[in-house]
């Protein structure tokens, strides 16, 4: 689901704007989700909200993903959750990928970076991500 002033799109190759985004997805054979800074108005966040995800029966759940942050107007990447029955989005430990040279990509040909967030505090619950 798209929310905020940005739209999420599916792409297999380079993004429409010059000097932004990767040349392909992590595997080189599939698609990836991206948002174009040109399609929104700063400082609004681009949010992608999941459906409900069940962590029932899990003892050490994690969310693992690859990311690509390349472009001049990138802020940070954060993951939040909302437990079932709650209306409050929560930050989880390790949720923020700050806009630093160590976390950003230097060009469109750089390798995708890996991030993992421990969700053990929410084991046995149903949650949503954004």
C-alpha cells in the first residue's frame, strides 16, 4: 500500500532519474521496489505498509532485506511495526539506516547492502511493518 506523498513502483532496471538507484535488483534477474524523490515533496516520508504478518510460533523472528540508497536527496531508511490491536507505530532496535557515507551507495553499480532487524520482542504476535 502506498501512503504519504510518494508512490512506490516496481522496476527491473535503472530508475528514470539520472544518478539515482541501482542498475538492477539484488539478483540481477528480478524486480525491486523504489520511490522517486522527484515524485514527492520533501520532507515527507515515502511509506510502504505491509499486510498483517504472523509471528505466531516463532521464537526468534527477524526481518532481513537488501537496500539501495543512491542519490543526492536521500534521508534515512527506517522500519517500524504496529502490533495487532494497537494504533501506535513503534521503533524497534536496529530499525534505522541513517544517511551516512557508510550506508549510502556511491554509484548505480554498487552492490546492494544487507540489513537485519531482530523482532524477538514481538514473537507470537501479529504485526504490520512500514
